[in-house]
C-alpha cells in the first residue's frame, strides 16, 4: 500500500496547521502521531536529529519504543540517508546488511533527510510491516513533509542539553 497523491495534499495542509501552533519536540511528536494515524502502512514513525556524529531520536509514535535512540551516522539505514543526503527506501530489510533491527514485524523502511539551510539536520524514519511497503508516492509525500521540518528540528535541538 502507498500514500496516494490524492490523500497527501490534505495531509500536508493538516501538517501546516499543526506546525502553526506547535514548536520543537512537541510539534515533531504531533507530526509523528499524525502520520501514523493517517496512513496504515506507517506503523512506526520517528524523527531523528543530527547531534555531532550521531542521530538522536527526538520524537516517535508507534506501538513499541526502539532501543536505537542514538545511532552513529556511520551505521544503519538511518546513517546511510544522513551520510548520502538522500531518501533511502529499503524494500526488504532482511536483505540489507546495513539494517539495524528494531522490531520483529519490520519488513521495509524509508528514511527521508530533513534539511535546514542546505544541511541535513535530521530525518524522518518509517518502518513498514510488509515487503515493498513504500514507493515513489511515499517518497514524494515524505520529502514534502521533511521540507517543512527543518526549522522545527533546529528549534527542538535548543530545547534541552545534548544527551
Ligand atoms: N532500522 C534503522 C534503525 C532505527 S529503527 O528502525 C527505529 C536503521 O537501520 O538505521
């Protein structure tokens, strides 16, 4: 299943509305919750923030917490998206040696960089429960969401001391 384009324009408008009245981590948490509740093929949604040579989990929504709350940029699919400054879609995590396992159910993953003033400051990470869960419509939609989150991630970074 994918995020059909006809469903994503209203979703982007709703995200604009959320971002109009929330800031920082609270805004990121609401965006994660909104994405998960709007699209059934997004069962776990997280936002990582770049912190030096690591990615730190700033917000998430899903049934279970992940043990990967801090990931070196050198590792994982999350690290790959940040290093290569591009969206990474993995159709089947079981055949990707870079994959860092979080949940038994996960079969596919999409990671979308969040940029601020041209630099990667974070990323949206979504785990899917079926092989090939994500396609170009998810990429387009999530890249449009990520484009709204650069300043929000930077604001979140200033809300607490480095972990
Ligand atoms: N699977 C990711 C780690 C983060 S969890 O999916 C939440 C990776 O390979 O980088």
